[in-house]
C-alpha cells in the first residue's frame, strides 16, 4: 500500500517567533498581476539578515563570519500584489555546528494564514577562506536560540 504525500498547508502566525514588515514595490508584480516568486526569496533574505544585523549577530562590513545560502524552498498558497505591505515571520528550526535552517512565512498584512512559507539554510563560513566555521559565533547562537 502506498501512502499519499501530505499536502502542504498555509501556517498561522503563531508558528513564527518574530515578524518584519516589508512594502511591496511596483516592480515586484509580474505579467500576471501578482508578486513574482523570486521576490519571496528576497523577502526571506531581508528578514533573516536584518534581524541578525539589528541584534548584533551579523556585521556585514567587519565580521569574520558570513552566512552563505545553500538551500531554499517555498510553497505558495495565495497571491500578493503591489501595493501591499507584507509581514514576514521568522523562526529557526535547526542550529548545527556551522549551519542554520531558517523557516519563514509571508503574510498579507492582517491575515491569519501565510500566503507562502518556506525555508533556507545558511552555512556560516570564514569570510576570507569561505570554509565552514567549526562552530557558530556565540553571539549568533544566542540570537538564533531566541528564534527556536
């Protein structure tokens, strides 16, 4: 007997630990009149990196450790379009020795269920050598643990 794969469903806001408001732009809409799929990945990147920078866990100019995206995924449930403000929810699903799995949900402002949600994985590397660090910097781990 073969089992059917579970159907991925929209998530509610309680699934996420913090949120960031992002304004859509005219150029985000595609020919079909909704935000193009690639824009969601930009929102994911913005939500994660802004949170890390604002909490002192990422120094993009002078830091010795940087995160490189090695995997991304997104499921879409309902369209978004300019001019909307979206809210991107963020949580951390897994913290490894040099990697982190971030999970994100994109919500139309005021809506209870995600219009889309997905994940991406950062591998943290030495800025110069681009080799994975042996362990995440302590300040980064502290900020990440608040998102689990």
